């Protein structure tokens, strides 16, 4: 993409430059399109994990876009002396929070689960606001070997979601196997009223032994493949802005084909109103569980450490010095956005790395471009038809895009680790090896915690959190806590490359 930056007025820093309305709107829309696919993926994942109705999942999508816009305005414009780093930053839901949120949703589906989830997000948001100044001084505990490992495990963990979108979930209607209907019929007959056999003991169930025709349906796999191939072709042959929205365009292509095959219908879009206000506490008053709040707070600490590196890199990109107070304001806004998200039925927020990378690509440093993007997101959040349209997408369409989105998270971690010194520091390889191994335990042995105190289950069933804790402790033990600002900035720039 060619640079379209303009020369700022005399005495005005490029970050504070006010562009003409038409240009700032177009550039703001560009930022929105670049982040859109990633922004709507999280409410789809969590909403379906909570087993919410399609209307409620659409509500989560609208609420997410609305809160993305609110958090972006606070971060880019600033609000009082406490909030907003006043740099060109777009805010969105962090993928780092997906695994623990899905774990909460799977253990507590429905409205109760939503109340617990949003209560934990609100609690984590409040704590994040309080500890933001301390976190801004914790960068020394999160060198590239730690952040790269954590981000890589986030990508590995999320990849399971994308693969399940393609083939079907391990349990439920799309599980790989179903109960043999002949066995089911026999059991019903022999245990019917009047049978001489005793009733079926509580908890006894037939084992699924027959292949499920709904699992890995070839037409759905073909659509996922088409989306993936479309994204790859766009990346290969398109330039600039079109290449930057390749994932969004791939989803659009898949949706058109799915609609043509009758797999995607628009009844819910037609029934949804054109305009509606996002209201707080839709699922009732939140419930606050100390362990769940602690889990989400640990996620937020990792997110804020990543944001710290991004803010430092963005300050270098825009030629604006970012000091300790600026970092604290930016990180407080991560916490405030998360608090607002929990109140308005949505999720934890952070600065989106792909949008930070877009600043470097376009050369436009004005924060008012992101302000315009925030306004556009708020408008989209007030249009329920947009949420209903996204919710109507078949999961197979999202699956092809999920491979790319979640794979890019993994690739980002690998890129950061690529700058780590493994040749002269053998401890770094040990940190990565052990931390990833510990992080894989919940994925490969999900019942490992069955004899442990039930109260800590929500804390240890996230591989991301186990990886984070292990990597930080091992790095402190093996490498100490020497701070290298240049390495942190270089790692953040690697994260922005996608």
C-alpha cells in the first residue's frame, strides 16, 4: 500500500493532525474493515459455547462492536487525565481471553454462565484499572521469550476452535459418532412401562458407536476449503488495502456460496430491527466468583503486558515519546474497556495489533483516523441486522477463516521467538519447551484436575494461563529480570507484522 500521509500544519504533531472529513472517514473505515473479522469471531465462539439462542448471539456481536467503538474513542481521544494514550489505536476483543471464557461457558451454559462470565470480566476490569500503573512497570518480567511462548500457545489453543468450525464439535449434534438407533430402540422397548426389567440406573447411557453423517460433511469441508483458498489467492495477488482485508473477503465469498447452496438463510436478518440500543446487563445482574475473576485478571495482565510493548512500538513509529504515565493511561483504558464490556454483555478489550501495523503501512499517524473508526463501530453496533447477518454465517464458512486467523496468532508467537537468542542462551529453549508442554496439558489431558480441589479448576484448566505462569517463573529463575526495552519494542513490531 502506498503511503497516503499528508504534511501536518506547522506546530501540530502528526498524531494530533486533523484530516478532512472525507479522508478521515475513509481511513477510519479501512481500520474497521481490517479488524472486523477478528472482532466478530469472539462473540460467535463464546455465544455458541454458552449455548445461547441465535438472537442472543447476534446481540453479543452488536454489543461487541458497540463497545469496540466506545473503548477506541476513549483510547484515541483521551478521557480525563487517567484514561487514553492518545495514539492511533483501535480496540478490540483479545483472543487471549477466549480459552478461559469458553471453559467458563462450557461448565456453566445458558444465562447463569453468562452472568458468571460477565461478572468475572467486570471484576477483572476493575482490578486492571487499579493495577495498570504497576503493570506498566512489569515489562521486565515479560521479555520476548515469555510473550512469544504465550502468544504461540494462544494460537495453538484457538486452532481447536477453527478446526471444530470446519468438521463439527466433539460433542453434541455434530459429534463424530452417535448412538446406534437400533440400540436406542431396543433400550426404549425393554425399559418401557410394564417391562419386567428394572429401570435404567441414573447416569447410564449408551455409547456412541455409529459414524455421524453430520460430522465432517464433505460439502461443508469444501466451503471451508474455498474460503481458505480464496484468502490465500487474495494475499498472493492483491495489493495494499485489498490484501489487508483478505480474511473478510474470504468470509464474504464463502457466505455467497453457502447461500447459493441453501446452507445460509436470511430470515433472522429480515426479522432483526434496523436500529436498536445496546443495553447493559441483558442476561441479568452479574455473579462474581473470586476464582473466575482471578483467572480473567491473569489474562488481563498478559494482555496489558502485550499492550505495553505495542504502545512503546507505536510511540516509536509515530515519533511521540511514550513515558510511564502514558503507558499507565493506555493500560487503564484496557481495564476500563473490559469493565464497560462486562457491563454491556461483551468481553475483555485490548489494542488490535493488525491496526497498529496498518499505521506503519499507510504512514498515517493521526489518532483522529481511529476516532473515526470508533464512531463507525458504534454505528455498526446499533444496527442489529449486522449482528444477525454475522450470526447467520454457517460455521463451515468461519472455519476456513479461523484456520488463518488463529494460525496467524500462532505465527506471531513464532515470529517473536525468532528474535530470541537461543544460540548463546540455552535457558531460553528450556523456557519455551517446558512452558508449551505445561500449556498442552489441559488440551491433551482435560481430566488431569479431577483429584485437585474443585475451587482451583477454573484457574488451571486454561493452557494459556498455565503457560503464562510457567514461562514467567522459569524466566525469572533461569534468566533473572533484566529489562531490555529495545527487545520489547522489537517483539511488539513482530506482533504487528500480520
